[in-house]
C-alpha cells in the first residue's frame, strides 16, 4: 500500500474475508440477542456489543493486509488515508438486528482518493469508491463490485433494472428516525413518490437498499441524513451494475454527505427531478 496503485482482486479478497468474519460474529450474537450489552449514543441511535466486535474483526483484517490505508468506521471513527480509505459499517440495520428482524448487512468499501490508481489505470481525478462488499448473512447473499469492472451477487453478474418510467418503478427509501432536521423537505418527496410510482419500500438498511438497486429488485432509491459508511459500498455496487448513484445536490463526486439518489440510467434523471424541488 505504499504505492498509489491498488490491485482490485486483492482489495476485494480482503474486504470479503473481513465481511465474512464480521457476519459470523453478528450471527453468533443474533442467537442470544437478549444478552447483548446495548449503548444509546443518542435518540434511536443504538450500538451493541455485536457492532463493536464485528467492527474490530474487520479493522484487524484490513489493517493487517493494508496498514497504510485509512479507515473510517461507524463505531471507532478513524482517519482518512492519503491514497485510499476503507469505509466500514459493521452492522447496517442495527435496529433490525436488535429487534430480531432478519434484514441487516455488513458493508465495506475502499474509497480511492484523487491521484490513486486501480489496476494500473489512469489516476483518479476525484475521490471515488473503488471496491464494495455488502454481505447479507440471513439470506447468505454476498454482493461485490469493482469500479469499472462490474458487480456480482454470489459470483453471478448483476445489473440494474431496465424500468423506463417512474410510474412503473418500485422505489426504496429510509424515513427520518434520528435526525429530523430535514423532515420538512423529505415528506413532500415521499408524497410525490407514493403517488407517482408503483410503490415505496422502507426496510431499514441503506446498504441493502443500494445492493437491491444494483441487482434490479428496486428500480431506484433515495435517502437523506446518512453517513459515508452507510453508502460507500452501495455506491460502487450501483455504479458497477450500470446505474447512477449521486449526491442529491451534486456537490460531491460520490454521496459521502449521505444525501443521495440511485437508480438505473433511465430513471435517474426523472427520480432526481422528483426530488430536486424539495432537496
């Protein structure tokens, strides 16, 4: 990692190894949820012993393989690297996990910074998520992607849907649950989406929402108030599967602000037009 050139196969292997290690820890704890030690960071923002142990396992593996890379993780924080940074959410969907709802995931991405190279390609002009892994341990579904190469579900190539109009689209979103500062902007978007599409789903894991856009289960997705580690891996997945995943206000090269929309290429512009008046 002293070089600015990263090998995607090695990075992907490290991320998958780390994700599987974390998922094993989560599933072991899931059998004894009532025994978990839970801390309350703020309203509706919970962290458990399972989150901490899963994150520690991920960090140890990635730091051992790539000691020079930065790490940004939900529970332990961290720092950005000069060339690239691992962006980690050890348990995306904590409330689902603690409630016994089997819809949560491990999310790991490598974000390359301007100037770094992937597989010897031209240096990046802007920060770009390069490698993404989202592991759903309950369905045993492993979503993987490499910038510019493609996206896969359990080794099978996936792509976004080809739905052409919002009228026929199934969208996903996340309702405000912790930060309500953008509620007045969010609710008109939800109203428009409810009345102008085939349906809106809210399952409680941004990483899986984006993974499901990438494999065509959802036609589009939008959300506000997330963190970089919630969306980094999903951004790689959607883009590598032929879709669009962008910052709602187009101020950042990828949606690290946590205000984002994602869709197949035919629906991206109409979805953004639906959101833009309020966002």
